[in-house]
C-alpha cells in the first residue's frame, strides 16, 4: 500500500515537471481597477517595463 502511494507520488511529480517544461512560452496578462495616478497603476507600469529585475 505505502509502496503504491510513493510510486504514484513520484510518477505524478514527474508528469507535473515534464508538463511545465513543455509549456515554456507563455504571456502574462493582468489588469486592475485604478486610474493612472494611482500607485497600483504606476507599479504595474514599472513591472510591465522592467519586470522582476526593475
């Protein structure tokens, strides 16, 4: 019983890992309900331009 659970957990992790490698290209889109002077909008614009490294 425990051996079957461990085997299925390992196989499940391998499937999830291989799926993320196949889906390497993606587009991140997001929106918010803030005007252009709001700090949320300004932060989103900075993130859009510079990404995580800004």
